[in-house]
């Protein structure tokens, strides 16, 4: 088994596509409207399945906001240079909610960015990953 994708429900599809594409550097891999079900699915990522996992954005037509709840945690992305990544995200209009630094009680260097719908995306500096495991 392997992870195929993570699905997020979004309130403004174009805004969310723009965030994952323009701020986080993903590619829009596919987009399909389902008129009978009144929803659209978009898949984004750094490459297609089966080599890469993807983010699935689900837009239910006419729904512009969701309650995130307390169970959702975050999607994690590995980066080579976390400070440079945060600078690029800020320059592209992204919102950094936790500046780069070691995780609490560990040495792995992390940061958090928030997408337009309030979902958290964790950035993990790859070179520090195995220091806390």
C-alpha cells in the first residue's frame, strides 16, 4: 500500500489552485467537473501518481466555506532550504504561521504555512528530518 492523495474541501477553487500552484510550486495535474454531482475535483502535485502523492481539491458548487474542525492536522512537504522556501512563499503572498525553527522537544527544523481555506501545511527541512527520529 501507499498514499495516493490527500483530499481537501475548498471554498474558492481558483484561489486554492493558485495557492498550491503559485505559492507552493505544485503543478495542476488534472481538473474534472461533475455537473450531475455539482462538484469539481482538481489534482495537484510535484509529479503524477504513481511516482508522487497528490493533493485533491474538492469544490462542491455553491459551498464557499467549511469548518475545519479539531481533528485535521496538516499536510507535510519536504524542502531543502526551509528559510528560502518561507521567503519564496511570503513573496508569492503566502502566510507563514510558524517561522522556521526546531520542533518542540526535537531537532527537526519545521515551519507552517496556511492555505486560503485555513488548512495548515508543514514544511520540513529534509537535512534535519532524521535528527529527531
